[in-house]
C-alpha cells in the first residue's frame, strides 16, 4: 500500500516537468502539452488528498477537472490549427507581437 507522500511526489514531478517544458519551449503545441502535464499533476494531488481524507468529494472534483481538461484540449488544439493556417508557423515568438 502506497502512502500519500508518493502520490504527492509524483504530482509535484509532473507539475515541475510541465512547468520546465512550458518555460523552455517556443513551439505552441509543446507549450500546450506542457500545460496539460501540469494540469494532470494537480489532478494526481487532488486524488491523493481525497484518498488520504477518505472522502469522495476530491475524486469527484478530479473527474470534473478531467472533463474541463478535455474541453480545453479541444479548444486549444483548434486554436493552434487556426494559428498555423494563418501564419504557417507555431513559433510563439512570431505570435508575441500583437497588432493594435
């Protein structure tokens, strides 16, 4: 039986890997996937806390978070495709200059 500490460590590692990937990459798809990795780290921590306290509210909240992540993934991928069609690149530096 694994304790809560192992789950918290796994969640923190997932979040840290996602944060490093988001901060170090310039490709929009890699940045999006890194954001999803951070989100999954948070979900693992929510489930670990719910299991530790012995209630189902945290696990229900984790299912709600996963549903939100699925919707966010669909919207973000649609936006990435639209951005690629408009400029022909997924480099975040190209998109950082906004027209006013």
